[in-house]
């Protein structure tokens, strides 16, 4: 009895989930009157701006770290740990 109940629940669950992903829903809400293409363009523009901003941040951060490393190297002598020099 228990196995048949579990099998029935699993079959019902499988039938319920088989419709997922069979079609692409409309982009936008039913109450929104904006043209979907303009919304997609706005999203693409925003993502482009965010990626550009993060790349610029990484480049400036890398330059700052290089300056700090150069300043630290000038203030303390570098030691080579691989070989003994004679």
C-alpha cells in the first residue's frame, strides 16, 4: 500500500513537471505598456556599463598594487632565497 501511494505521488509529480520549459513566456508584465525591445536594450546597456566599470576598477586597482609593490621594494632590499651568491 505504501509503495503504491509513493508511486502515485511520484507519477503525479512527474506529470506536473513535464510542462516546465515547453514554451518561452512573454517578456514583461501584463500591466506594463512599455515595448519589450526597449526594456531589453536598457538591460543590455546597463550590463555593458557595469562590466566596463568593473574592468576599469580592476585596472586601476592593479596599477595601485604595482605602485605599492614598487615602493615596498625600494624601501627594503629584495632577497633571493634560491641560491647563495659568492
